[in-house]
């Protein structure tokens, strides 16, 4: 449709490779912004919270009743720890934005969030905040590195194994769940494998387990199927590493992984063939995610006005907190829990993807109920922000536009905002306007 202006392109970079504009970000040039967002990660965020595994609820002896109070206490402790991790991660996202003078390499935290949706794993079934935190750290470690290294780490990840029934996978009785999702959703996509590949892949993955009270996977040779397997066109005595190597070696793997990144960071419209060829070249034999991100920013489609994306609720709320100068870690406990509840109400809570397929996209986030929750959450945050500049301004509509980093208001939005005088309400309504909810 046409190339967006330089300032709009800078905002888009922060939306797609970070979590929105911070103070001073809008004035930087496009190339300088790319360099800062993709710089080596300056991890200045708070260290992960210390988590003590809840005391295991002992299995009752025959004839005895289960200790309901002990089970209730363990569940309460687990819920509290999950909330602690969620708040910690939200704070890291806000802090990682890469504002001028702030930490560099915001794309690392953004890709940590992306991989959480790609290898979607939910605490609802895992039921171990410790495992979810360890997986989160793995995503961050390999966020912009080799996808091969990330895939090898995830195939034996404790949370993913528990989530996809890896504990039930043993010689003579393979459970296909992990192998199937690894091929279908994580590395190749539908149509690039057959059922035999799933069955043989499950055999290759046998042997990896995790105990109920442990936070580490372990390989048990006696559970592993060490006989030859034939999958993805090759025959050999493949194990978990061999399974991943075979999947990533397929020519369909690179376009699939790149396509998933493109879908979330650029456009719902797949890249043209010539664009995909350039991105696959950047990905290379090392499967370099960072190189792909940099190559994406050089593609005309990235600066095309048609490449608009509806912000996911987490992206929206993190961007709003960044714009308002709010750190989740500095909010009181009650307000922080209201933020988490608001995200749950909009349908996207970190550590709780709805399925192994991850979260939806686009118009799925624009339901009436989500809109009501969005407005309530925006008002909550606005009332916890310092809005003195809007109270003093006679041009509040343009003032809130600048505060949120919006390029311009439509006539309809401007008219709606003109009727709002109270600063917190003005910010809340503006944050729910299409110009902010959509990363244009």
C-alpha cells in the first residue's frame, strides 16, 4: 500500500522488536533504533524470584483419607508462586524496552515472549512454577541465538515434557504427543511429515522423564527404545537429539520457523517468495534467529502501511506501562494483582496459554468483553501514573497522543477524546482507541 514515514517506522520497530516506545525513543533514527534493539542484551532486570517447592502432599496409606488441608495449602502456595513469576516477568518486559539511556537489546525479552507462545506450555497442567520459571530462563538464554540450540533444549525441557505427556513415553508403549507437536507446531508444520514419523519420533524420545517432586529431567536408559527407527526419510538408532536434528534438516523447517516469526512480528500476510528466500539465507546453517530479525527490518514489507497488527493484550499493557512510566514491581500488591486479573480478563495471561497451539491473533483480541476489561485496566494504570503534563496542557488531545507515541488521531477518535477532560480518563480512552490498540 505504501511506505510509512520514518517516525512511524521507528515506533513500529519498538512495537514489534520491543514492547513499545519509551521516553526519548521516538526521536531516534530507524537504523540507530534497529542497532539498539538488536544490540547484545544488557540484562539489568531483577533476578528471578526464589521459589521453594511446596511440600509434597503425601499419598495416604490404604484406608486413610487424603489430607485436604495439606492439599489446599500446597495449591495456595503454587498459585502465589505463579503470580510472583508473572509479576516478575511483566516487570522485566517493561524494563527491557531499550529506551534512550536504558538497557539495550530489548529484542531478547520480546523473543522470550515469542518463544513462550511458540512452544506454548501452561502452568494449568504443569502445576510447577519452578519448571515454568526454568523454561522461561531457557527461552531468554536462546532467544536470539540458534533455533537449533533452543529446539534441543526444549525437547528435554521438564515443563514441556510434563505438558505433553513425555513421562508416559517409554519403550514398548510410546506416547506420541510430544513428537507430534514438535513436528506439527514447533519445527515443520502440517503436511511435512507422516504418521510413521510421529510414531518413530516418539520412540526416539523415550527415556526422558521427570519425577513429580523434581525440577530436572533425567534420562533413564531402561525406558529408552534403542532399536533402529526410520523417520523423515532416514534410518538409524535415533535419540532425542537425532530426532531434532532430522526435523531441522528438512528443507521445510526454516521457512516454517521464519514464517511463525513473521506472522507475529510483521504481518498476517505471508512474505513473498523472494523475501522468504532472503530470510532463509540469513537464517543459514546456524539457524540464526538474530540474523533473521535484522534481515526482517530491512525488508520493504516491514515498513509497508499494510503490515498492521493488533497488539496482543500483554504487548498492549506492557507498552502502556512503559509509556506511563509504571513499573509493576513498584505497584502495591493489590494493584499488581488487578493488572494480572485484567490480563486474564482479556484472555492472555503469561504462563497460561490456552493450548499447545498458543494464543490467537488479530481480531480475536477485539471482542466486546475484552474491550470492557481493556478500558478498566487502562484506567487503573492511568490512575497510578504521574499525569501532570496533561493536567497543565491546554492541548490535551495532542498531549496524550505524544505520551502514547501515536502518530495521529483519526477525526472520529479526536472528537471522542475532545469530550474527555479528566487526565486519567483521557489516557484510558486514548489507550483503547484503534490507533493505539493496533500497531500500525
